[in-house]
C-alpha cells in the first residue's frame, strides 16, 4: 500500500508546485485590490503607489478572478497552453500593483482573456451545449471588457462587460448542474432570454453606459429569479454538512444578485456603487465561499474538510454588503466605510479558516 501510494503523493506535490505560483499571483491582486477599495472609501491603508486606488476594479475582476477562473479552466482541460492565461492575468495584475504603465498591465490581461476565450470555444466545439456556450460567451465578455479598458473607453462600459464575465461564468456552471433536475420546458427559453438581455445591456453600454447598465440590471434580476427557480441549491439546502453550506452560499448570493439587478435597472448610475458591490461582493464572493471547498481539491489536490465555522465569514460578508448598500441608499459615508471594512475582514477570515481546514485535512 505504501509503495503504491507514494507516486500519487509525489505527483500531487509536483502539481501544486506548478499551480501554486499562479494562485499566489491572483492573491497579490486580491490583497492589493482590497486595500485599494479601502483607500477609495477613505481608510488610511498602505499602498504601493497612489494610483493603485484607481485600479481597484481591474485588480479584483481581471487580476484576481481572471486568474482563478483561468487556473480552474486550465486545470480541468489539462493542456499546458491554457495555463498561459492565468499566467498572463497574474502578471498583468502584478504589473498594475508594481506601478508599471497601465497599458502594459491591461495588454497582459487582454492576452489572458484571449487564451480563456479560445480554450472555452474549443470546449464548446467539443461539447456543444447551452452551458458550454454560456461559459464561452462569458470569456468573450471578459475580452471585450479588457479591450474597452485598454482602448480608454468609459470605465462604466468596461465594468458592464466585466459584470457579464463573472455572472455568465457562474450561470453557465449552474446551468450545467441544472441538467440533473427534472426537465422543464420553460427553463431553456427563459435562460436564453435572460442572456439576451445581459448581452444587449453590454452592447448598449458601449454607446450609452447608463442605459446599458439598466438593461443589464433587468437581466441580472431575471437571472436571480431563474436560479432560485431552477437551481439544485433550493433542494440541497435541506441537507446537512457541506451540501447545505454550499446551498446557503448560493441562495444568499442569489438574493444579492436580485438586489443588484433591481438597483441597476431602477436607478442606473444613481445607485451605481450599491449595485456593483451587491453583485461583486454579495453575489460573486458568496459563490467563491461556496465553491472553494470543491475547487481546491480539483485544482491543487488539497482537501478542505467542512466545518460549521465556515458560516462565520459568510455571515460577515453579507453584513458588510448590507452596510455598504445601506450607506449608499442613505448617503452615509460611515456605513459605506464600515461595510467595506467588514467585507475585507470577511474575505480575510475565509482565507484563514480555509487554510486551517486544509492543514487539518492533510
């Protein structure tokens, strides 16, 4: 038994040695982006350079999420060239943190989006299905957003496409799992209509950012309703242990997705900050919290034993988003500041607890 198990342990260690540096680059973008976000709220935090506060969005979306999603996709495909994607996005985020010219970092992020788009398109060609098409479209949205940012377009236009990148990536993954539910004749056409609204919002945002944000907001609200109706989480939440925790993350994230959609559709740029952070923090990070115990074993061959303590950062995350949204709606800067601080604390606590669970698992 011992002799047979040894090669597997060496293989897993070698795999981690190749992939951990890419993940570390993503975490550099995460930490720097979080500090930049606190600086934008008025907190006094150490920054490598003053302009970093203006790069909060690109660091979080492209530097961190682009690297993590690219690494996950490359690990699933097992093709070496696909790892060039997370390498480029990680180096692009590092370039922004180091204070290199913004176009240099943006160009690397464009390269990363091209690699992810090509890889996702090839997956769709090999397995034509609604969920593979959705994830290929999501990668294309990231590419469009990065190109708009590199070209100097209004940042609001790029942000709408970045929103679509993350939202459609998650929607594609949930659509894949919905295949295991009993078929429903309304599921596919309504999902296609929602994707059309989201894509229309992105296209409109290029010429009229606020109008595009409103239309995309209608799509976000519709997607939240679709996920609540058709996602398996509404059933697995009745279970125990890890399945119940994952479902709680998903369903609570869908609630913030609905809030983001309603705010964006009803108020446009009037509640821009509240809509964006309800989406990127309340929805996207809730998905991260829920999927990390599943993704880490697949990407790094590291088990994450479940513990009820993981509910603590989830609760802190939602408290922070609630304070942030309430601060925007009431025009109270203190609520926004403490909401932002609570969100950073929640992410940090999640990382610490996950690391401790990994060590316990080993």
